[in-house]
């Protein structure tokens, strides 16, 4: 991971839900927002396939991920840090 502070890249925090693939982790990122019509708060989550070059992330870890150039069809994010 080269100097990641040079350009603006989106940063997300999430929980690792799968680490079974080599150099790949699946991270679940949740967000909470207010519904436009019903004014009710809604929880929504999305899973991202993340490039983890040295397989440091384990299931249940809290991690920070950043946008990157595509590594494969699904992997467009990189692991920045493991926060436990």
C-alpha cells in the first residue's frame, strides 16, 4: 500500500464477515439514515470484497478500508488497518 494520503479516497469502517479466500476478506459496512417519506431511522448494510495482501484480517475484526484501483472483478477496495 503506497502513500495512501496523497489522493482523496473513500474510507469506510466495517466488520470482517469472511476471510476464507486467499488475499481477500469480505467486510460488512453498515449505515443508518432517516427515511425520506416515513421519517423512520433505517439500518442498511452492504458487503465489500477487500484486497488483504498478507491475510491479516480475521472474522469479527473491526477494519478500515479504502477505495483502490480494481484488483479483480469484485475487489475494488483495500485493507487500510485492522482496529480490532
